[in-house]
């Protein structure tokens, strides 16, 4: 066999050679002697020799299979030489030998396959795949390093034929872990023993559907034996849920269960076919029900994490076709109460944020961020994962119109608590279901209205001063959903009424009733409008806003974030809801925005933040607008702890469109803001040892302000040039240098383009800024820093931006021709002392050429005399190139 593929890698013995180890001779054995020698090695050879023999066969098999695949796909040129083209008979012979060796030596052979399985699996018969899967699962359970490395690699994801068999082997292992049943139990026997064995029955049933998964997996038809078996398994899960309260604590090995759950997590969960995904979810939910949710947070957390990953799969979701969705969701809702609810979960904060942005997808795929909540208990983190599972299943349920009755059953279950305390606990699941119904309102409108009425009645009766944070967050999120739904309905209805009114006007023009009195008609219309009752959701806006004020003063960060989301949602529709909102809602919202630490996360998370917060500025009265800007100026100048928050708010204010009196108030505030920002840049730039965290946000805000379409006084603009010459760019880290350099370049560029009079009067400051930027770039682009290609590209981009500014100075030639040579001297002196990267040096030379265009000839002669010898030599070289190629500014 080796004659056909002679170009094989030599195999290193896994152990030091012994007198009976002749594995190094195996690559040179002829095909005639192979059978005899391999038989003797199998019978009398030592362990290293046997492993080397098998490993050599596997390597040959893998290479031959790879060549076969390439030839079949026409990805490589087929050679005419017979040694380069493995035949089908050769592959079959290798397969038979390898399977015989695996039957003889067991797991040692399958352990050697690992990374080669990708190529050799297509040639292995289905009857041998369960053996390999069993060896893999046993190896993982025993902690074999090679198998652990394999399941964590991409090769395992690509072994799709092996996944069903591994899953069934896992089920078999879980059955073994739970212990053998002492006697056969009747399915109709209603005893405690029966109740606690539904999970075991499910796992045993899963062992038998392996051939069905291989036969029907990936087919479109769902009326076959496989789906019948999955429905039976789904019924077992439902029975397990129904009897979950009467079961005893699971006494299985928690460590082994954790290992099996981790192995399931290594599956490509997002790309499984629907049959295997459904079977996997059934087993995971059965294990979740079987586990003690209060005592084993680690296993439960792993199960929930894997369920979340599986639910976010791209394949079709079919779990609810083999189970009772309402039964499963009711159990999840009830079990959610076992976890602490004294905090606002991150999932609720994410929900209100998506409501505010209105950019949420139908299926939420973001899992709870455990880094943000690192201080939470283990049970609280498990509760957040539980919320994710519950919410995702609700999205799945409401996506299909055929589940309308089950959606209604769940809504009735949520709104029918046994006690008042249970009603408070049911609020969060109600909000999750409302949000899911809002995304699929075509067939969930009735359920959404039903849940909205229940929550509004609860809000009307509740004591706002004693409300717990989770309850307050749920109420505000629910009212946000109601507002968005009703406003959308109002817009549709208004558009429809306008069309009807146009049609009526046309009819009235064609048929005019002379006897009709216009005044009486107008009175009738006014009377009809007065008789329309105000909806309850509008009446309770005052209650919600009062609750929002209490939440903002609670000191609870997550609750404050949810509250701000609610207030912004309401203010987006201020023109419609104005009569029902308190008059001080603008001041309340802006005060909270300027004092909370969450404003950077709120604003930066908004893709269109300037448009979303626009109503906060356009609807406020002039007096309130002046007050909030005055308070913001005062806070910016004195409060350094929340300076980043203030700067974010100023950036929103700068680009907001306000007119009339508010526009004049805004212009006055921005005139006062400019010197404050310049002073803050000077203060936070005092140390050159480390970068101040406020420096870059200050420079970026200053850039936004100076580029705003508002003409500032010449003295103020001249003041802005001062920090452009003093910012410590040379000592900044590269990522911060790029941001700060770009901000300073943009500031100088705006001054050159928008304020030519200031440039003409402040020529030394402008040239000093350019000198400072160029020398800083030279320092950062030093070859001693060993920059990579991406970093060099960043430096080159910074140089190109600076070159663009210098090119704009040609219109100030008369003012610059007597002083520009000093800038040339400073840049050349710095360049002569530093070895910069060629890509950056080319751009710096272009900048020098453009500055030479501005210099007077007498000034250049002065430089050639005054500069030190080394710098003078470099200047002569650059000036010679400049004269040779006649570089001219375009």
C-alpha cells in the first residue's frame, strides 16, 4: 500500500525507542511484506510500535483521502502518475484495515484519528461511527488531552456525520450515570419512582433514534418515524415538567454531568440541522428540569448558556411542534421566581434600550454581559440567563400565527396570580411577552392589549413610594411598549382619517347642502371630540413620570438607566403627549442625564442619538432651555467627575436644530463654552507622563464646536490655537495619539478654512501648530518602536491629514513667505535626528516641499547658512529634489 503513496511523513515514536521498536523502518516496507509484518507487530510488537503502525496508516489514509477529495472537486490538477492518484480500491483497503485495527485495539486507534477525521469520515461506514463516538465520549469523560483538544478545534465542528452519534453516546452515558433501574416500570404506574424516571426514559428513547437521525436528518418532510419519535420524547419532557414538584433531588454525579454538558457545548450549535437541534433541546430542558435549581448553579448556568446558544441558531425552530409550548413556558416562568429579583437585570436594561432606539431585531442574540455584573451572586447571573431563555422562547412562540391559543394561555397564566406578591413577580415575564407580541402584532394584537390592560390596572393601584427596583423597571418598560404601540396605531389611524377626509371633501364639493349651517357643524365636531374618552395609558403617564422621578433619586444605576430610556421614549412623542406629561419633564430628564454615569453608554449605544434626543431640545420652553444650559455650563466647569458625560451632552446640543429664542440662547451658551473647553484642555494637559482620560474627549468636543455653523469672535478662535501647540502628542500611546492628532488637525483645518482673518493675524500660532504636529508625528513614527503594518498605515494617514492643511496655506503666501522657513527648519531638524518609516517620510517630504513653496528665496539662503552642518546637508538634499522635480502646490 505504501508503494502507491511513497511521499509520506516519517512518524516519530510516542516513546523512546526500545530494542523491539522498529517503527522507523515502516516507511520503507514494501507492500508485499506489509501484511505479514503488520500481523506480527499486532501480535508481538510493543505498544509504541503498534501505535506507530496505526498512526502511519492513518496518515496515509488522510493524505490519500485529501487527494481524492481534491480530484473529485477539481480543485487540483490530476497527475497522470499512478503513485499520485489514490484509487477507490486503495481507500477501501485502508478503511478495512483501520476498522479492523480499531476493533482489535479499541480506543487507542480512534484516539490517533482526531484531526484526520475530517478527511477519512466520508470513507468510514455508518456502522463504525458509533464506536468512534463512544471512544470520544469515554475519552472526554476520562480527561484524555487529545480528545479534549479535538472537540475544542474547528475539525470537530466539521465532522457533521459524527455529531448525531456523539449526541446519542452522551445520552447513553447520562443513562449510565443515573444508575440502573432495579425493576421495569410501567408507563401507567403513577408513583414517585415513575415521576423521577421520565428523564431516564427520555435518554433511553434518544439512544434508539440514532439511525433515524442519520436517515431522516436534514429532510424537509416532517411526517416520518424520526419526528414521531421526537414527539414521544417531547411528551416525556412535558410529563417530567408536570411532575417536577414531586421528584426527589437528582443523585447523579454532578462532575460527570458537567463534563457531558460541556461536551454538548462544543457542538456547532448555531449550524445543526433542525432534527438534531430539536433532540438536543429536549435533552437539555429535561436535564434542566431534573437538576436542583437551587443547589447546582454551575451546571444550571452551563445548561442555560448552551440552550441560549442553540436557540440563536440559524436553522428552523421546531421545538414547539413536539412539545406543549404553554406548559414549558409556564414552568420557566414559575421557576424564574427561585432566583433573586431584588435587582434590575441587564436583560431588562437591554430591552428598554432597544425600545428607545427602535432598532431591535426579531430575535435577540445578545447574551447577558457577565462582565458588567461581576459583583452579582451566582444565582443572580443564572437568573439573567434564565431571562434570556424565557424571552427568546417567547419570541419564537409569537413568530408563528398558529401558536395564538398557546400565547393566550400564557397571558392568562401571567395575569392570574394567586397572591399580590406573585403579581409583582409576574411583571417581568409579562413585559417580555408584551415586547415579543409587539414585534409580531399582526397576530398578537389581542394578547398585547390584554397584557397592557392588566399592567395599567396594576400601575393605577400600586404604591409608587414603596416600589421595588425590578417592579419599577418592569412597569416603565411596559409603559414604554404601550406608548410605542399606541403612537404607531395613532399614526396609522391619522393617515387613514386624512384619506377619508379628503374623499369626504371631494364628495361635499360635488353635492353641497345649502341648508347646512357651518357654525352648527363645527360645534357638532367639537362636541364629538369632547365625548371621546382619554385612554387609560395616557391618563397614567403622570403616574409613570412620578415613578420615574423616584427611580432617578434611588441611586440604583441600572434602574436609572431604564428610567432614562423611558423618559426619552416619551419625549420623542412630546407633541402628541404634551397635555398628559408634567411640565418639568425636560428639566428632570436633563438633570438626570448630566448627573448619571450611564450617559456615555446610553448615547454611544444610539446609532442616531442626535435625532433621538432632539425632542429634549426642541420642545422645551426658552426659560427651561436657558436654565438647563446654564446648569450644564456650570457643571462642565466645576464637576470633573462627570466631565465625559457633560461633553457627550454638549456634542448633542451643538448639532441640535433649535430656532427662535432657543437658538439665541444656544448661541450665547456656546460662546461661553469655548473658553471653558480651552481652559480644561490646558488643565488636563499639565502632565506629560501619562494621558489624561479627559483630554481626547475635550479635543473632540472642541472640534465639534469650532466646526459648528456659528461665527465666534476672533479673540476666542485665536485662543483655541494655544492648546494645539501644547498637547503632549509625543508621549501618547499609539491608539490615543491617532485620536488626539486627528482632533487637533481638524481644529487647525477648520480655523484655516472658516476663519481666514484669524489665520492672517495669528500666523506664528498657526505655524507653531503645524510644527508641533509634524514633530510629534516624527517622534511617534520612529523605527525604534517596531510598529506593525497597521500602525504604520495609521501614521501615514495622520501625515496625509497634516499635508492637507499645509496645502490650504497657499492663499496666505504673502503673510507666510518671511516666516515659513522657521517651520521648515524645525521639521528638518527633527527629521534629521529620527529614523522614520519610509511611508511616513515620503509624506513628510511632501509637507516640506509645500512649505518651501511658501518661503522667500532670501529666507532659504539664511537657513543654508544658519543651520547646523548635518541639518544643512539634509536641507540641501531636499531643496535639490524640490528644484529638480519642480514641485508645485496644486
